[in-house]
C-alpha cells in the first residue's frame, strides 16, 4: 500500500491530436489544475510525413512526454463525429450514424463516448494510427473525442439559462456550431472553412434554420480566435451580440487567449 502511494506522481498527461498539430498539458491531480501547456503546429510538409516518424520527433523534442504519469488521456480532434440520443442509439450500427455527414468506409473504426448525464452518445472515428503509436509509447491510456468534452462543458455551464445561445469553437481547418438552451443540445454540426466568408455563411445559415434573429441571439466564440482577427470582425459585422467566450472564472496560470484556444484540452 505504501509503495503504491510512493509510486504516484499526482500528475496526469493529456494529449490532443489532430492532423494540424499536437498539444498537451500536464495536470496536477491534487489541485486538478493544469501546470504546463504546449502547442506544436504541423506545417504542410510535416503533415505528409509518416505519423510514427513525426510523433517520434515530437517525443524526442519534448522529453516530459515520457515522464511517469498516474493517468494518460488522448483527445481526438476531428470533424468525424455526431451526437445520438440514447433512445435512438444502437452500438451495433455506429457507422450508420456518421454516413449522413461524412464519407465512411468499411475499413473505418467507429467508437463512441457517453456524454455525461445528458442521455446521448458521441459517435466518432478516432485516429487509429495515432492510438497505435500511443499504445507503443504508453501501453494503456483513455481516449475521447474533443467534441464530447466541448459539448459536455457547454451543457454544464448552461444550467438554469433558458436563453438559446450559440457557441462556435474555431480550429484551424474546421469549426463547430453548438446551440444550447438550459442543458439541452438543440444543434450541433461541424463545418470545414477556408475564409471568413465561409465562417459567417455557416453561422448565419444555421441561425436562419433555427429561427435565431442576428439582432437578438447571443454568439460566443471559443478556440483559435481573438477580438482583433478577421473572423471575429466579420461575425461582429453581421451579428449584434457577439463576444469571445468568457474564461475569466477559469483559475490557472495561462492567458485568456490560451484558455480559449485550448478550451477543450484544459477542460478534459
């Protein structure tokens, strides 16, 4: 028993993986606060490299990844996911839920996360090659989809708020639109984009479908966005009530920009 206590590091490693990059944080499990955060961006040349070679390089350049941890969690960040109410969910037909919003193949591996106490599941395709790399490195770990963490957190903070609110989580190549009202998920979808015009088009189209008036509804932006960039500016041009997601209540040593950009990683 004493040996087990002595062996504990009281630290948890969380790694978020995507095709565009690799970010990780180290969490002090006694305080449940992140104590280190790092973001590694892959350029176009790196993205075409063998994933084992690329990740081996990341690990060699960041030796803290190979320290001992009590827990290791991997977060898969892609737009290959969809939420299914428990009443309509059958674990034997996972691929059928994704075929309407993404191209699926017989060889794809499907899995799902239960979403807290919200009576639904997130069905998704994880990066199997990345999981295989982590099996070689760590042996065992837990993994989840990024959108499971995103939606769960937004549902949590909407408690007792009867106002319909739109959240946009912006990543480098895609963004998610989440519409919530008092812990009910009214809408979720992921969109690829290249320009600010793409960005505002999907937001306004979604608002129109849900009969949300741009003069009235509130939009909060999370992720890779600042009040000075062109994506925030175009949203502000067409929607009266737009703001960056308020992270002032999140107590850690990181800047507000980092808290928003790594919202999913820091809430995992």
